[in-house]
């Protein structure tokens, strides 16, 4: 049998493993899932005869090499920083490899060795990055194939709670790594292009410079800019584009409320708070406000940030129970960001019957025969339950389909790569439609970045 090694069995692997198990008979596959904790892997496998779970510590070189040597292809679902040693072993023992993570400089450095050995090291084949690359390149290539000149590309993705599970004032719950949400946007200023001009948004203004989108059947969303929208400019062949903007989607009103935490300093991850384990939630809020012998924490916060008592933002803060004097932080030497994450997880953790949702929105503007055109493409995927989530579906299925395509020699171009060629994206996008993951494209009037100028 052809052997597939999957390293890591976290939340994003449910659909990946199910797909491979479902194909195991017809494709003659045997799937080995290696993890330092095999509990989830065993649950996902059940009693399937064509799979087994093994204890695998990726830092144990001997067991890692042994597992990789026994495989025909390796899928790494580890955190991004742990891929590189796996990748080096894959080249050493001439095994193809697939990951959903961004290509790191260390991974890119393996490109020549991968090519020399005829190996495919496929990266960025999840949802974002992944489905965003493939769906964008399909439309961009089709525009170019008919002689069009692309002048605008905007791309937005959001991991959100499904409408039937949307029952808090923030219209948000954690559907992925909570830490990434808390520290989102920090570091360098957001950078993008609009109408031929470079634009920058510093972190302290990021959540007050939002844009709005409408998705048919799902209502209104807002977008805040990703840190570097120009990262894929050359990769996508958009060196002469006028507008290039990538962002993260939330429900309208989220960003204005989130900006309160940014303004106060609660998202800072650069220092620790003294005696944090003995703090109450109320103490934590008070730590960022001026001293007053008479005014309450609530009054000081409202006054400092000029929040009216009938402002919905105030209700959002109260809903999080951040003024509770009895709830304890219970985290030693914690940063503000870590404490805020703990508080938010009380309110934003998905309940047992909650479902998540992935939303993606692309805008393509182009010139053809002297006229300007625009295509808007949207994709919405809903989760089934807590195990088979929309996030797991949109991350895991592209990984699984790519793995089988490489194994079947349908994807053969060697090297460290992302899914931006027709050889890769055409069959994968086609098969994703069978699982309900597809884009609705529509022609709309081209209005440029600022419709009021037209």
C-alpha cells in the first residue's frame, strides 16, 4: 500500500484525515498519524483498518526520521516553526511534503535541493494561505488569457461564527488560535496600494480604518488591513497594479469595540504584569486607568475613552464581564495580551453545538478593449460541528487533495512552492466544489477604489 504520514492531529486535521480514509480503499492508501498525544488521532481514525496512530515527538530525531523513511509522502500539520526539520528529512530521504503554512525563509532555502531531487514541497495550501491563492490566480489568469490588464485586486478572509451560533454582541467567537486574534496587526504598519499610491496604517489606527462589504445571503461585514498586502504582488504577477489590498473580515462594529483594548494597551505582549495571578478582571482593567479615590473603574474607563452610557460599545464591554471583581486572572507573570485572551476565552469559546464559518471575498478590476470591468467573487463555508469545522474543512481538504495529486503524479513540478500554477489550482478547486467549497462570481460596475469619484 502507498503510505502517507500525517504529523500532527490538531483541530485542523479532521477533514484531512477523513478524506484520506475515505480514499484509502480505492487509492490503496495506508495512513499513519504521528503526534506526541495520540488521543485525537485515535478518535478520528476509529477502527479503520487502513490507518494507525503512533506516538511521535517531532524533536526526537531518531523516531522522526524512522517515520519519514517509512512514508511515500509526508503531510506536516505542525505549528509552522516546526516544519523545517521535517522538510530537511524529507529531502534527505527523497519524500514529497505538504504543509498549509506560509513559506518561511528557511523553507525557501531548500528550493534548490528539492528541485535537484525532483521533490514537491507544497506549502500554503490551506485556506488563507491556500484557497485564497488558488481562487485568485484562477480569475487573474482568466483575465490575462483574454487580454485583460489587471488594475485592482482586493482579497479578504474571515474566520467567524456561523449565523445560527452568533449570539453575542461582538458577533464573534474564537474559531482558531485565540492568541493570533489578540495580537493581530502588531509589528510594522499595514502597507498596501490604492490608486497607485502607497498607504500605511500604524497599529494604533488599524481598527479605525475599516471598509465594508456585503455578502449575498450573509449580510454586512467590515475589513481591517493585513500587515503586508504587497507580499504576493510579484508572485501574483501584479507589479503594475494600481490597487492591491488584503484584509481580515469581521462583522460590522467589532473593530470599533476592539480598538478600546488597543487604546488602553491590553493587547500588548511585550512585558509582564506584576502579581498577575492574584489580579481580578476588574483589577486588570483598572491597571490601565488613572487613579481616583472616588470614581469607579467603569466611570474612569467611560470618561477616558469618551464612551456614552447608551453606546453599544459599552454593552459589549459589560458582556465580557471585564469589571468582575471576583474572577481571577490566575496566570503567573502574564502579559496584558495573555490576560486579555484569558478573559475573552470565557465569553468567546465555541459552545458544544456552535458552528463556525469561513468567509472570503475577492475583487478584481481590469481593463479590456478600452473599458474597465470588475468581478466580485465570494465564498462562504459553514462548519458541521465542533470536530468537523469550517476551518478544518477549508484547511484540511486542499491539503488532502494536493497530497493525493502529488502521490498520483498529477502535480509533478518540483521545488518549494505555493498553489499558484494551473497544474495545482485547477484540479483542486474543481474537487473542492464537490465538498461545497466554491466561489460565486458576478460582474459588477467598476468604480475604482473610491466610488464617489465616478
